C-alpha cells in the first residue's frame, strides 16, 4: 500500500494560514490524495481530495506538486475549531479503502 | 439531510460476550465501511459492504463480521470479546464503493469497552 509521511504535530496562531505537508513518494498514477481531519471525540471529516491539479473548496486548498510526490493542505485562516488531527491518505485502485496513517495533530493558539 | 447514524454510542461488555453495532448510512448511499480506532493502532479498516456484498476486508480475525441489509443499513458483530477489542468503532458511508473520487462520511462512532 502506498504510504504517506506527515509531521507528528504542528502549531499555528489563530487567523493565520496553515500549511500542512504530506510526502507520498511511492504514489501511483491512479492514486487520489485525500485529506480528512478528526476533531476530538468525533469521527473523521472529509476535507478535500485531488488527483493532479490543485483543488479549492470552502474548507481548504490542496496544492499538489508537479511530480505528485508531495502535497500541502492549506487552511487559509486557522480558527480554534480547526484544531484536529489531519490525515493525508492515498486512495487508489490498489486498495478499496482509506488507509489512515498517524496524521498531524494541529494545535491553534488564540 | 441526516448524517451517518451509529448506535449505540457507548457500550460496555464482558470478555467472552458478543456485541452487535449498527450503522445507518446517509440516504442514497449504498457503500458502508467499518473502521476500528485505538490509541495504539490508530484507524484500521475492518470491511466494506456494497449492495449487501462484502467487497473488501481488512486484516482482522474471523471474530469480526458484518452484513448489510437491502436498505443499506449495516451491522458489525464481534464474537468472543477480548480486552483488546475495546475501541471506537466508526462507520463511513459513500455513494459508491472504492470511492477514490468521492468523499466518505463518518458517523460519530460506537465506543466499546470490554471489561
């Protein structure tokens, strides 16, 4: 299974942008890059996903490197409610399910 | 529209007992997946059902089983409970199975404690 590497933890200040990196050097051509987050005491929540091009939605932006070996989740203005564990997941034809790693625990300071 | 509903939210069982957990997916979603979350192992995939058929199974012992009904509701069963089965069990629904280009919606989970 294709693997992702994320920092264990990151800190941000409220109302500042946050860039969460993810390395996936063994990504295959059919793997989509998904991001989920899990707030305390809740199930994971979908954030964004993409294949090759950068993606934007109301929650975040996803910047994908040209060689697709890395990606960055961008939260444009962090709020206290964005404090969560963020998971970067490769989801492709080689498996039929989301494979969660340990994720990045994001702390947001007021 | 209503989200994914898991019942019960909390459960305490004794070693050796069995337990059944329920998941009602979002209306119109036909794919249901189950995950186990523990502090040590993180989120691990159990199995996925689509149209009442198990499509995919994770690396768990046969004590863990599941099924899906014609209305897409799903149940998972754990027999002969062990202390190590204490975990948060999460259900996720999506429109299609193996939804690489779609999102999965998770329920809040069932917290199972085995004593």
